[in-house]
C-alpha cells in the first residue's frame, strides 16, 4: 500500500481520500469537515495555521495536522 503523500489538497480531493466509497463528493466534504469541527484541538491548530472556513484548499501544513489528529486516510 502506498504511503499517503503530504501536499496541498482540495477539500474534495482530501475528503474522497478519507471517504472513497462516497458517491457524492459534497457528502464526503461534509463528513470530513464534521470530523474536523468536532476535534477541537485540530480545529484550533488549523485556525492558528491560517485555515479559513471558505478555503477550497488545505495547505500541506494543514493536511499534516489533519493526518496527525485523524490518522492517514
């Protein structure tokens, strides 16, 4: 199995990594954002690193934080 690559991802792209069986990308994004919002330490760290709710992309640093708190997809 390939190791997950830390790089910039669109929200849709990263969400589909976590929820590959999702038939609707919008649903996958909603699920991922729900996980992120429920993990207060992760949400706080993302905000401290410049994350904004309306962003369409996660930076490599934000992806690294997500993987640290939620695990690899």
